C-alpha cells in the first residue's frame, strides 16, 4: 500500500513539473522575441547633392541618400549673393529633388534637415526609430534627446557654355565591325559623354545614381529614342572601350 501511495505521489509531482515547464517555455520564447525586436540595425546616413542647370528651366538640386523612401527632408539653399530658397522634399528610392528655380549655376550651400520624428510616417520610423535614435554619422545632430538630420553641404557647378552638338566621325571607333554600326549609335554615345561633362563639371561632381538617369533621359528626348534603347547603346559602346 505504501509503495502504491509513493508511486502515485511521484506521478503527481512529474505531472506538476511538466505543467509548470510548459508555462515557462512560451514566456521564455516570448521574451526572446521581444529582445530580437528591440535590436534594430543603425543607419549611418549618407548624403550627396549636385546641381542640374537647364537654360530654359533654371537650376535644380538632386540628392542621393540611404535614408528610407517617404522620409521628409527640408533643403535650405543659399549662396553668397544673398539668394535663399527652401524646399521640402520626399526621399524616393534613395533620391530626392528640389523644384526648378530661376538662378544660375555656381557655388551654393544646401542645409539638409529633417522634421521632428513625429512628422515622419510609421514606415519611415521603423528604419530611423521613434526618436531618430537609429541614425548616426557626420550628417546627424543630437538635440533635445532626439537625433535629426543636419548637414551643411557645399555644392559647386561651374557653368560651361553648351555648344550645339555635332557628330565628329574622326572619333568613331576604328574596329572591324564599325561599318555594321550605324552613325546614330556613335552620335548617341558622343552626346551622352558631352552631357556628362556639362552636368558633372567634367566628372568633378559625378554621382552615378543622380546623373546617369538625367543624362540618359536627355539623350532619349534628343534622339527620339526610348530610355532603354539609349541605355543599351551607351553600355554597349562603353564595353567596347579599350
């Protein structure tokens, strides 16, 4: 009889321990998930800004960044001649642009700031944090227990007088299959390279993410071709260079 009671007690103890362990495991998993959710990757902010000048439209600023899409930024643009202009922009796929305004290209300063985190969308705050605490780097300023974008970026663009484009056959590549290529392809390539020189001040201000789409689009309009056709011609010609 004593043995039966002892065995029964042991079974009850095992069952109680088993029940308690089942309750503890989910709590442990839940707390582990919370820790994983709290550990988010920080973002070292990158910013680059260039000018685009069009004789008909005026001046425009383009920027590239690793900040998330839909993030709001404010650009305060100024120069030594007393010109000031403020533009609110939205980052889209790592790019943002100001409006066009009637000014000549030259030396400007662009102060890039971000509104308070409360003005950013929930999607943006998932990347930058509720108080921008996930942002760091030389373009980030800490103020009032919040991190904010604050970067003063000098931008230079020395105006170059654009000459009407003329195809120069002497610069065409002298290869065995050169006769198979149309003169238009050589002209497209030369036009693109000329536009790169103009818009980047001979490569001094070149940012591929900003300037490549601008130049390819201008070439497509100039020659009445699609962007993909122009891009293919440019890439094919570039691959043939020694």
